[in-house]
C-alpha cells in the first residue's frame, strides 16, 4: 500500500492527505516525530530523504519527496479523470506549474511565519510576514478577477486542480503565523469553495466551511 | 491595553513566587536558547548532566550571560522562577516504573495561560472541536460532576464523557472517566480511564509558560500506561488534539481570563471553570487575568 511519511501539523503533509482523501486512495501513514523529536533530521531518516524533510511517499518501492512533486505524481497516477493534473491541456498545465511554484513561495513565507509563531523556529518574522502579504495580495487579485469571469478556481478551468490544494493550507492557516486575511475577500471566498470539494478533509486549525449561500 | 502594559515584566508576587516550566529537559542544548517568562527575557542551556543553567537576559547585547535564576528539573521539564518559589506540586504516578513519560511538544499559543487551563478543564467542547476522537454528536451531555478544593488544589471528580477514540491506543467508543486537577495557577492535569488497564489512569498535563499576560507556551506532558504505542504515535495524538484546540483558544476575547463572575455567563457544565476563576481570585492572582476588582 502507498505509504505517506507524515506529521499531523505539517501543511505540506496535509496537502497529500487532502488529495488522497479527495481521490479516495487508501494509504498508510508512517508518523514522523517532526516536533519535538526532529526525526526528519535523524540519520535513519536521511536514508529516506537526504534533504531531511517531509512529506515523502513510498508507493510500492517508488520513493518520492517534495510536497508539490508528490501532488503531481499522485494526481497523475490515481486520478482517472485527468483533471487534478491536466496533462492533456498545455496551457492549463502551464498554469498549474506556475501556481505550484508560487506555493513554494507561500511555504517560505506563510508557513515559515507559522513555524515561528507556533513552534518557535528562528525566522525573521517581519520579513516572512511581509513576503506572505505580497503573495496573498497577488493571489487575491488573481482570484477576484477570475470570479468576474465566472472562474472559481486558481487555474482557468471549471474544476479545481492540485494548484488549489497546494495553495489552500498556507492561506487558510495564515492567522496562526500572524498574517491577517481581512484585506483579501476573494481569498476567503475561494477557501470556502475548497472546503466544499467532495472528499475534503480538514487538519487541526482548519474549520469546516460556512454554509453555502446558494443551495 | 497599551503595549507597555502587555510587555511589562510581571509584578504579581503570587505568580513570581512559583516554579514555571520553560523547556522540556530533552530539548535543552549546550547552545543557549532564549525564551520569555512573565514578560522577562531569559535563556537556558544544558551544562553537564543533567542540570541546566537558566539566567535572566538583562542586557540584550550579552544574551549569553546574566543573573542566574533558580533551576528545578522535574517531570522531564526545566522549571525556573523570577521570585522565591514555593514547592512544586507532586505527581506521584510519574515515578511508577512502567509509565511512559513524554514531552509531547511545546507550542506557542496567542492567548493567556489561564485561558489554556480553562479550555483544558472543559468537557463540553469535545464533540464539537475533537469530533470523532474525544467526542461525537449526539453524545454532547456533560453529566453532573463534583468540584472541590483539596489541600489548596482544585479537583474535579466523577466527570465522564462518551468518546469515540479516547486515546492513541483506544479501539472503539467508550465512556471515559475523567478527574481534573489544578495544582498551580498555570498548570493543569487530567487523569482518564486507561484504554488497556481499567484499574489505572493515564495522566496528561498541560504546563503553561506564561510568556506575557496574553501569550503562553503550552508544554504537553504525558505519563501514560501504554506498552504498544510508539513515542511518535503518542505525541502525534496529543498534538492532533492540541492543534484542534489552538484556534479556538486564540479566538477567545479578551485574551486575559476575566475573573469577575458577571463578565461571562457560565452554564452548569462550567462548574470547574467557575471554581478555577474563583480560586485564582482567592489566591490573589493578577497576572494574565482581568481581576474582579
């Protein structure tokens, strides 16, 4: 069975749990004592990922690291609809790649702020918060204009893609890093839409969606 | 509330003259680590074995030196004090040889230490916040329980709740019996029926390090009867639960716990919370609370 090296409070691990739940793929969690045990930095774990970070998957001997790479693999391997990672549409695929790279930016800013505020990681907190706001402003404007064109998702499709799942957790948990979303109304509406995707599962800190305004 | 008042060092003697947790012993390092206690910048490092050093950082230019503070190593944690500390409370089961004693994670929370204590005492939120684990609808009733002050500590007994998965090693739902204990203004313990041995009880503690009047660091303490689960599994379960509580805690206003009984309207299930607030008032605690007077 597919194995996920996982830490409950990790946003990048949660992205995998979220996609696997939506695709209804059974998997086995291998818990990693990320905090306070620092198991991901241990010698034993270096054999699994020499970079010393999680998530990592082991799919019947095929080992893959890095959150967004794993999303690409899981969607390509386990989504028969081909929608979550739309390889048949070059422009849409380009957009997905663009926003996956953007999500690396929110990992380095919004996630970093959260690790600083929750677990006491040593980051320049003002710098990472400022960086997160810069990215959130861009994403909020993008989603605002997309809504004007009747497009509810990050990429120009009628359905969500892995780009939505890659961006969602850092946005929805940003307050835990002291990053207010009060100025980003389109972000709020979009996070509610993500929460209503069939098969959606939360993680600690994420509340269920508010009731939909239309039936 | 002005910034000066939030960042000011504590002057409350009741709180100053206590031991406060500042780190799990296992997480101390030879390299000094800085933290904050009661508004004061402090630092600690491991020297020799096992006694760490703790000092007050009174000069930002020389963070690695400063006036030494008292040190106590207990229950796997390093405790210190900015005053003349009274004895730390006892946890007799900590010395039982087959117990699993674990530091399950120290997590910063943007609320006061007493808010975190009060939330820990509350059974009523289980079905809504810890759905499918510590509670589930429609089993939402908090039945009558007793709260007493015994030897200067709060004890809530005869608490019980239906739980779908009461612990990492629980299989299936069970009525779980709880006893709660508040032996320190910022520390709280619970004793709950053990999933594998009905004659014994697991001990779970939350030791709060009040970093400022409106922020704290929650040290999750486990002292379990469980031969099966790995440390990683035990920590994972505890952090899942605490991670669910955290956003609820951080959304409570005001962040300091109001002690005036007229400020917030309690229900019957809040009996231990009401006692906790009254007990803090009787102790004369003024730090991290909104006093009644």
